[in-house]
C-alpha cells in the first residue's frame, strides 16, 4: 500500500507541474510572438518607398513570369525536340499562324 500512495503522489505532482508549465509556456509564446511581430514591422517601416514598391512588383509578377518562361520552353521543346523541326522556325509568327490555320480550318 505504501508503494501505491507514493506513486499516486508522484503522478499528482507531475500532472500539476505539467499543467503549470503548459500555461506558462503558452503565455511566453504569446509574448515572444508579439515581440517578433513588432521587430518585423519596424524593419518594414525602415525600407525606402522605392524598395517596397520594387519588392511588391516582384512578388506579384513572379508567377506570370514563370508561366511565360514555361510556355516558351514548351513551344521550343514541342516543336524542335518532339516535332523534329528546325530551330530557327520556332519563334517565327508564320509557323504558328500556319499551325493555327491547320487546327481551326473549316473541313
């Protein structure tokens, strides 16, 4: 019986200690996150307006730029590698006009 009561007492102590640590840890995390947010916001305010505009434009244009690069790469690979056509014809407007006419011509 003596062993059971000591084990129960330890479990009670551990459980209460764990709860207190969790509550303290949660409040410390909130304080830490507030500190980080104020540090980050103060750094953004220190940037000149021109740099902020440039970074905003880069963030907004990265996906369309990647899409255009992949379109050009796909046209090249499809026409030259898969279609086995000459490289100099890939970027000529007449080539793609001819392909368009073949696809959408009246039968």
